[in-house]
C-alpha cells in the first residue's frame, strides 16, 4: 500500500478529514447511516474495508462525536483488554464497536479510523440514537418554496424543520416514492436546551411544479413509528 498524506482538523465543532496520495488507498465503509437501539441494550456499529485490518502497521480506532462536542477517541482495538463500556470485535476485513448498556447520553456520531504508516483514514460515520428523541415540545414542519423563488431562480428549496428534540433523528425525503436519506443537515440549539434540525433539498423548479408530492419523514426511535409531512405545488387560479 502506498503511503499517503493525511490531515485531521476541527473547526466550529465539526470534524474534517483530508487524505490524498498515490497508488492503492485504504477505504473504510460504514453502511449503518442510522442505528436505533433501546436504552440498556447493546449497540453494534460496523466498519469494513477491502483491505486487511489490524495487520502489520495498521491499527483500528473508534471516535465519538457527541452533540456540541469535538470528536474524541474512545477505543483502540489492537490488543483490547478493557471492555467495561466499549469493546472491539475484530475480523480480517472488518471491525465492530459494541457499546454495552447504551444510554441516551451515548447518542451521537461514531467513526471508525485506521492508522497506517502514521496516518489516519476515517469512515464516513454512523449516527447512533439511543431511546426516544421525541419530547413534549417536539414538532415537525415542512417549509415549501417561496413564491419569489418560483420566478427568480431555476432551483427551489424545501426545508424540513424538526424542533424540540433531545437527540438526533433520522430524516428522509420522499419525492413521489423516490426515497432520499439525508445525512447532512443544519443543527441549532434552542434556549431550553433542546435541539432543532433543518434538512433541505434543492430541486429544479419544473420538478416542484410537476404535481409530484414531496414528503419529509422523521424517525425518532426504534419503534418504527414515523412523523410525515407532505407538500405539493398548487397552481393559483
């Protein structure tokens, strides 16, 4: 494997990963974009690669990023002996982080990382949601495009606003049965300590005016119940 240049840095409570190099590069895959577990259950977060892990000069690490905090390394998997809270389950081409007795405070983003030749390569992350993020003040609102945007630009925006939640939620968009899961969204802290998430999609104006239905779907917990809000274009008479 060719050695690469890599850099990890933090800015405004966001983690950034930069790596570049020549030749074959190790890539990490985290297919669980969202993982819901009940309180006190064991959460299992998977990471895989096409290259062998925990071999030679390669070591696997797990990082956690909680709401409003910078990412921290919570587990080094090589010769792991301490399994009181976190445990690594290594395989030849994969690593699984197990979180025992999961609590709501464990909710957040988890990244696997591999250190090879002195450089870190990261997976793209999995969001763990423990328990129920819904509280009494929670509500969901779908904001359609403004009338001004329909005449001024070729693209229009729809925003799904989830207000008053205790932890992250899963937000998906349905455009006439075409599902799009949203990973990136804006988060804001409310004065009461709750969280507000804003997820938006940009679509061509002709798509919005084509009589399609746009649905924002929010999943708060592992029960399977979801909150849905829909909107569609209505032409003025």
